[in-house]
């Protein structure tokens, strides 16, 4: 499993709608509205890098109101939770 953090800038009047739309995508496990230079943060877990590329360029790219994304690959998880077991199919 590969984890990505996607930082999003969106139109201010679209934050809630976009967050709800993102949260409905199966590969996106969490969406947060945040303070600072970004509006939303999405946590993405996919099987491959190609899966996240398709998600960002095709599916998220078609959502009206997203102005910009920055995608970060998580190298290592420092967590007490067994994320692999939580997200296994």
C-alpha cells in the first residue's frame, strides 16, 4: 500500500462540496479542511503509484473548483495503528 498526502487549494465557496466529493472516492481515506495556505488535505492510500496518478490527473482534475494540488508521497509511517490491516481488502 502506498500513502500520499494531497494538499489542495480550492475556491472558497466550494470547500465543503469538494471535501464531500473527495471523501466519497474509495482511495481517499480522510479529508480535512485546514488553516494556512491550503484549504483541504486529503489522505490517499492506493496499491500503486500509477493508481494515485490516475486519481489526481483524471478524477480530481475533473472536479470543478480545485485550483491547485500538491501531492506528497509518504515514505514511512510512524504510527501506533496497523494501517495495512485497517485498509486491507
